[in-house]
């Protein structure tokens, strides 16, 4: 057993340089490979997060712009509807005013025509009365002169 322990001691003594070499390689790889790799991964993570945050900000900004555009569109439509309603109301007022003018003109024309017809009727009555009197006199004259003669 002592030989085994001595052999084991010899193996361990020979393994010390390999162990030191492995420790040296460990620190070398850590310094030359893993730290730069960690830095690259951290930079990549930051860039990815930055891009994600920028994309979220861009989407938020786009949503705000869309909302503002839709609001402006609603306001423009409302303004157009108001203008159309104003034009329609003004058109109705103009139409009502024109109808009122036509109604007044037709009433005035009707009154004027009625007055004119009344005047013509009165003139015709006077003329007929005069003619009737004259005709009555002629008939009376002709009866008186025709029978007596």
C-alpha cells in the first residue's frame, strides 16, 4: 500500500505542471476569450434592448399620430357637415324668401287684376246702363212712332 501511495504521490507530482498549465489556460481563456465575449454579448443585449425600446417608442409615436390624424379627420368631417348644414339652411332661407316674394307679387298682381276687373265691370255696367237707356228710348220711340204712324 505504501508503494501505491508513493506511486500516487509521483503521479500527483507529475500532475502539478499540468494543473498549473490548466489554471494558466483557464485565466488566459477567461481574459482573452470569455471577457471579450461577455462584452460583445452585453453590447448586443444593450443594442437589442435599445432597438426594442426604440421600436416601442416608434409604435407609440405612430399610434399617437394615427389618433391625432383620426381626430383631425373627425373634426374636418364635422366642419364639412356644419358647412353643408349652413349652406342647406341658407338655401332654405333663400327659397323661403323667394317664395314669400313670389307670394307677395302674386297677391299684388291678383289684387291689381281684381281691382282692374272691378273697374272694367263698373265701366261696363255704366256703359250698359247708358246703352240700355238709349235702347229703351229707341224702342219706346219706335213703338210710339210705329203704332201711331
